[in-house]
């Protein structure tokens, strides 16, 4: 069965520190992986997707099929990065489900 | 573009009544719509997936007769919580994929349902 695991509920760092939010997945096929972000009092929005291979707001994520991971990284955290981050997996066939990990709250302190 | 509007934002209803939540894609056609349930401080739990031209596919453990999903058109999906009970109180979120824009999903603002 498909599963997305985010082991950390909370990640607390100081401004300027590096950040890595972990995400591991299990899926028998070739999934598409995403990171969604939810800022306070706002709706979920896409941060980045693995097929784009782009950096958004300084964040990057590389799909490692060998380790079935899709960790989100940023070299220097900013206070405005404080939010809830969800790793998500989309099936590439069948019903094209989109399932989410439990989420990690990132708190960046001044 | 790609705005998903969910209505109402919050609703309070009495036990035993039914509540309908609407999800509209305002400026695009939605090929797939998802309905999620989110408990406080927890993740989004997928309830059902509704693909264009097909009936909703429910996740295991989600009662079809309890949570009626109607994908009336490519721009409207509704979730009706029938015979609501206090344990149905939760945050419900819809999401839609855009025709021609691959697998990115756009989210509604959510509906807070409180059953008293």
C-alpha cells in the first residue's frame, strides 16, 4: 500500500540555520512526489514537485529512489518559512490518488 | 488562476441532520477531485477520489452511505454528511486537479463542521 512517512512532528531551528524535513515513501510503482506548505490561516499550496527539479523560496528536494526518500532542504532558514509542511505522493496510474504524510511543523526562531 | 472555492467555511448542525459542502473550481475544469478529512493537529486523510466521468472511489473505512460525494460537473463536487453525529465533527478539505496541468492539486479553504 502507498504510504508517506514524515518522522518529525516539529522541527525547531534558528534563523539562518540549515533545514531538512524528512520524507520517506512506499509505493510499488513510480510515484510523483510533492511538498505542500500551509502557512498560518491559509490553505494548502504546492511548494515543489520532484519532476520540476526546481528551487522554490530556496527550498529543494531530491527524489532518491534507492532510499525511497524525498527530503526537503533549505540551507538558510528564514522566519517566514515557519509553517506546516506536508510531503505528498501521487499515484501515476489507477485512481491517481494523492496521499499525504502526517506533516512537519517548522518553527524558525529569530 | 486555478482557484478552488469551498463553501461553507464553517457550519454547525444538530445531530441527525445532513450537511452539504460544496467545492467549485472557479476558473478551470477539474479532472479529479479529492475530499479529505483533517483532525486537529493531524494530517489530511483521503476520504475519496472522484475522477472525471466516474463515480467517487472511497478509501477503505469511509462509509459511502454516510459521506455522499457527487461530482456533478467538471467544476462542482459536493460532499454530503448524512445523519451527522458529533464524531463527524472535523475539518473537511476538497482539492482539484486541473485539466492540462498534470498532477498538481489545488485546495479549497476547508470547511469546519461541528455537530452538536
